[in-house]
């Protein structure tokens, strides 16, 4: 076999049409062997003799896409110094564009003996581990263009590739649960029909099913256990795993873009699947343990701010390079439109504390590629000082956990002042205004993959996670949920009606709030997980979306809920938001008339149910559970794209979160004639144009725990 010197950059395996350049970083190694793997189980080892700045490299003519490979690193195995090199372990390329196979768990993939963790384990891992794959980078993108949806027009739909598509009755069985399913017209039509602009996919980087879960007969379903930051997860590919997963993912992105839908990836750059000091040796640990991981004062052990056993070393230039190269790759080569960063506070831990000015944020800020896509932080981790909602730099948006908690508390009847709810409804200026950000920095959500589904939020007071094998100890115990009087399934029509109304309340509040709304997949169909609020290990019908059959065999009811009607209500609320810029302002409210609009009314006003303006005492009342909000469509301060003035209809939002009916007086000085356009007390939510008309000074009775929206033409 011919071996040429090759180049130190780019890292990874780069196919150029005639051969492949291999380059891998390791400062700890004495020698590195590139192993080409053959289908008969044999391998050809090539020593990488060329080294530049600790990057070993070689070019092999004739090595084609589909070739499986790995690395064997010869060097010190000295855990007491943080070094864990072991040439018996076949290692994945950190820059592998595709990964083949899955791990066959056993002592072979560990660097130590189970009975004696201090002893080095020299069992060969090659027959039991995953392998890297050379891929063909060429793909016909045609005239693919990123939708580039502005934040104020964005509606995010968080989904799991398999969970969204596995039970869809309109998909061929061989496509269910795959990237190809996302590109199927049946899925795309559902998303566009809902008004979704942006599909946020739970992890699709190659991840590992944990040894512990495999022994329990479970799986790492969510995928927050990354081992390949450049490789699409191979189990989601219907075509094969020798590079076909890359083509299939690209095809899905292209199809979604054609429908005007953005693709955002939920990414996990805070830790890897290698776990703590007792974890397997799969890649980074065997290549250069102290360069990739945050080690404790005793370097045998790992710092862990993620709850997963390890944390990547964010002050290492090689880790930062890996992350930035990965982000750029997914934008430039895979055409994704942005990222949601799991446990993003960990990325800011340059040393110990969360540092808003850490190197990672500096790199993102100045990067000409990554800085131009959507960047969403999950602004917390499990380390000390890890809850950082509102504290990310101006370029970033954030999952607003305070929005979720406040809205849940309102509708479950938790006594608390209305002032915080008002702030969340209007874009959380208390969190984002002081650093120059705007309402669109707030990604608003009531439910997501982590926690109760929307249905379970109104059907369970307590988690029911027994299926996870941890005696119901896992998962959040304080869910801010309310079961409407009965725990779990019921056939009581009054309870079922209340649950359906509560779901409409949550969805309507979400779509009427300033900021960027996010829906969790299947909530439009009242998806349930049977009260399991931590379904991370449930790759089964418990976690997959149950789609209505739509073939006459299904009466449209599930757990007593009219799921077709709920879906139609979601559609109506999304489109109400899309049609009216007053619900998706790009600037915060001023609380006063806006200059140049020739309107003496404030851009927003707050009223008690009796129709009088709220006082400080009203705001501070712990028992307060009802209010009216006036949104002035004639007082939108931001201009349109060509500098034109934006005007809209005006709206009254009436919230009754009390456990009893309340009369609401329509304010007398904010419009003469109004029409009801949303009423969550009705099963249909009031389709447009059919609601009753109401005059100023009249009273409306809102049933307990309901929301009504009145519209006044401009």
C-alpha cells in the first residue's frame, strides 16, 4: 500500500476523488497507527509517521468512500497522571464524518479490568466497537437555499427523528424512524399545516447506547450521549451506515428547505459518551485524555458539571477547535440553520465558574459562519452557579425556563403575583433588556422533551417513571403540574373537559406571548407518556408520537381528548400569531403612547376584571389570578423591512386562571366594538369570524380557567 505524507489539515478523513487524507490530533501518543478495517474482520495498520503540531497525518491513494477505519494509540497508560493510552483499543476518529456499527458491550471496550480497575486491560476492542467511515463529501444540493426565517416570524417545533415518525400511518414502514421520514410529504405537510417554520431536532450527532441501559433492556433514546460530533446518528438511516446516513440527512434537509422549514440541531458539546473514570475507551480518552477532558485535582477522576460523568475542557484550544469545526461543518456541508446547545452553561466554564466572556463565546461571536445562524442556549447545567437564564451574550437566544415555570404556575392556580406573568407574557424584559437584547431572545415553551408532555402536565400530579428501572427516583419531582382532580386516565367527562381546556390555555398563552414560541412534538395530538417525565431511555411506543389514523377506524379521541380538534386549535393559534404583528413584536413595550402614531392610547395597558387599570396593589396581590391585557395595534414602534410603519388590529386578552367563573368588563376607552376570536372554554376555540361581538362597557363571563381574546379592527 502506498503511503504519502499527506497534510495536517483538515483533521479527519478527507476524500478528494483519488484517495483519502487522514489527520488526527494527539499530544500524549508515542506512536499512532491508522487501521483500515476489512469485512472479513482483518485490518491493515499504517503508522502515521508525519507529525505537525501534534497532528499525525498521511495520505493513502486509492482509499475510497465506505472504507472503515480507526486508530490505535501507543503511549503511556498512567491514570494517576491523567494518561490513558492503550493500543488494544480501536479508537474512533473525533472528526469522523460517519460511524458504522454499534458497541457490543463487554470488558473489551474498557481500558481496565472490571474486577481490578487499577489494572490495564489489553483485550482487543476492535470486534466490539464502532468504526469510523470515509465519506464522499459530494452532494447535489441543487438550488437549496436556507429559509432564513426571522426570529419574530419563527415557530419552533421540537422533535425526535424516530419519535415523530415511527408511528405515522402515512409512512412506508421501512422509512419510519429515519431521516428519510422527515422528508416524506406526509410529515412535511403536517408541519407546514401547523404553521411551523423551524424544526428543532433532538440529538442527531452519533451517540452511544449506554452499557447500563443496554443491560436493563433499555436504550439511550434521547441521544444526549455524543461520541461523533461530525457524524449523523447511523440508526436513523434507512439506506445504510457506510456513509449513506450523510446523504440521507442531507436529502432530508434539502426537502425541508424546499418547504420553507429551517432545521436546527440540538447539540451536546458539553460532554462525551465515554463517561467517568470507569467508562469505556472509545475515542477521546485514548487519544489524549488530559487535552479533551476537565480532570479533577486527582487526574484519575473527571470534573462533572453535566451529570454524565465528564465535561469537555473548554479552555483547551483543541476542544474549542473541535467544537467550532463541527459547528461550521454542519452549517456549510450539511446546510443546517442553527443550533440549540444542551447544558450551555458548561460551555461557559472556562475555569470553574460560569464565565459569560469565555473563549467559546468569543470564538462564536467572531466566526463568519456560526455567528450568522440561530444560536439557542439551554442556559443551565448541574454545576455550582449553573442556572444562567438571562445571562448569555447578546448574540444568543435562550430557552426561557422562567417562562415555563410562571405559565405553569398561573394555570395550575399557584398563588403568586401577576407581575412575573406579565413580564413573561411580554418578552421577559427583566431578563433580556439590560444587555441590549429584545423579546426575541426568549424562546418560550411550556413543555419540551424533558419533563411531562402537555397532556401529562394536566393529567398527573406526580411522575410515574417506574419503567426506567430506577424505582421512580429519576426525573424532576417538582413539575408544576395539576391533574385536574384525578391522577392519570379517567372517563369522567368533567375532568376530561377541564384537561382539554387547560391544554388550550397553555397553547393559546404560548402563541399570544412576545418572544419565540416552541411546541413539543405530539403535543398537538395530546401525546402522553403515561406520566413518565424522563423518557430518555424509552425507545418504544411510550415515547413515540401517536398519530390519528385518519382512515375512519379512529374516532379522533385519545384518552378522552379530541385530538383532531386540539390540532386544529394549535393551527388556528399559530396562524393568528402569524397574521398579526402585535403578537410578535421585535421591541419591548414602552407602556406609553408611541410618538408618530397619532394614537393617544398606550401600546399596552393592564386591567382588572372590573375594567379598571391595574394598581401596584393589584400587581402584588398573591391571590391574583385574572387580568385583561390591551395590545394596541396602532402603537407598534418598530418599522417594517423598508422602514414603513407597521399597524395592526388591537386585541384584548382576558385571562381567568381562577377556579370559578368571573365577569370581565370590556374597558370603555380602548375601542367601541370587539369580536371574540379565541375562547378556550369552547372545544373548537372559536373559529375565526364566528365569535360574538361585544361593545365597550359590556361584561363577558369567562368560565373557570379559561382565556378569551377579543379583536378590534384597525
